């Protein structure tokens, strides 16, 4: 490889799950250009996904919802101070593209996208990567940005790290739940979008089966926005799982999932956390494509109706915000698919 980059800025301003799925890019940079210093710019609230990564020198955050351009100026000045020689923009959005250009990196790589403004195609990026195939997993999709530079990433793996404090917090919480030395399962019913979630009755039945039939205590986790869904599940559940909904950071949740026997949920950031830490994940898929977003690696289980309309990529059937491919997936179908899993 002719060019050797010394300071690399990776920009990914998407959701937490997207950021974690792009973590193989970090290792691929170090593999291609040993000794390179890697910095990352991510959306505020997602930084736990890469904050502890030993291959990242520094993580910058940007508030995508409230940050004004005036508030962005100090960030731009800080980025330019480091004199990056390569900027890799993974978000495929306007703000990420602008910040790649504003960083001052002479080499800037980004992805082409439909109806992309002319200023992005010709003015922002020195190398514009053609849109990868639709059915390519997002791990490979993100790595295409480095392949365009001549890198040859091999054996990509998701990577998630936590600090000592997060490890201790998780251990203390598990001890409080009586799970310090016991195997357990994590059930995480929520997702960033409610239409990607299963039915409360379905989740309740799986929790009952894990507790009664497998003898696995269940830890019910979720974000603060999942409290209503959790209450609906608990109201239908004939056993009482341990509840940590709204009580953990992303980093703490990652530790709790890492110590679990298995993970059950839907297409979500915690599902990707399970894949990153090596915990077998059973994931329900509805409108999103498992060929893009399925849990990366071996030993995981994707459960879906398998209808011809899947994946549709829509937020519900006929604008209803309800996905029948999920709501009509029965507990019996799910439990049958989970029989004998994990090996």
C-alpha cells in the first residue's frame, strides 16, 4: 500500500447500533496502517459504544438534535488542530460530510447515496465510494470505505470494551439481583422504533419459558422510553423477572449482556452488543433486513415470519405503525425456533 496515514478521523453520526456495527473499521485501519492514530466523531449519547476501545485515541461527540452551527465551530477548530491526513465518513449524511471537509483532512472518503447533492459529490470527498449492494451486511458495507483505499480487512469482528468502573457497577447490580454467580438470560424488548418491537404477550411467554423450562433467571432491560412496554410485559407475565429497564448506561448494559448465558430481543443496539461480546443472541426481525442488520458472527439465531414482503423497510403495514410480520409471529413459533438453542 503506497499511502501511509498517520492520523485518521472516522465519522459516524448514526444511532448506537450503527456505530457499534462500524467498529471493525477501527481494527481495519490499524491493520492497514500500523501505528495510525485513530480519532472518532460520533453522535452524543452513542459514545459508550467506542469510548473504551484501545484502538481509539479520542472520541468527539456532536449533539445532532440541538447543536447549532455556531456550537459546532469549537469542534471544527479542535478537529483541525490534529491535522488529520484521512477522514472516513460513514454516516452518508450532510452534516457528517461537511465535518469531514471542515476537519481539513486532505484525503476524505464517503459513500454515494441516492439524490446526493452535487456539492457532496464534487466538493466534499476526494474519493466517493459507490453504494454497496443492498444485501450486503452493514459490517462489510462500512469496510468498503477502506477497501476503496486499498485496504484488505480480514476476519472483521465487532468490538466493545468497558472500563473498570462499568465492570464494577454491573457486578454490584447483578449481586443485588442475586445473580452474582448464577447463569441468567437478558431479554431486551425495546428498539429505537416501537414498530420494530414484538408483542407484550409474546415477550411474557418467552420470559416464562426461560425461567420455568430452562431454569434461567431473566433480567429485563431497556431504555427509559421502554418503561411502558416493560409494564405491559410484566402485567402479562406469570413469573417475575429482574427488572433493570431505564437503570443502565449503554456501557453498563454491555457488561450485563456479556455475562449472560443468552440474549433475546429484536433488531436493536443491545442485540449488536450481544454479538460484540460473544453472547448468543436470538433476534426477531420484521421490517428490517437481517442480511443487513442480523447479529454478526456465529452462534446467533434470527427468527422471522419469512413472508415475501420482508423486509419492507417501512414503519408499519399501510402506514399503521404496526408490523404484522412481527405482531402475527406467535410465541409458539418463536419458542420452537429456540428449541435446542444455543448449543
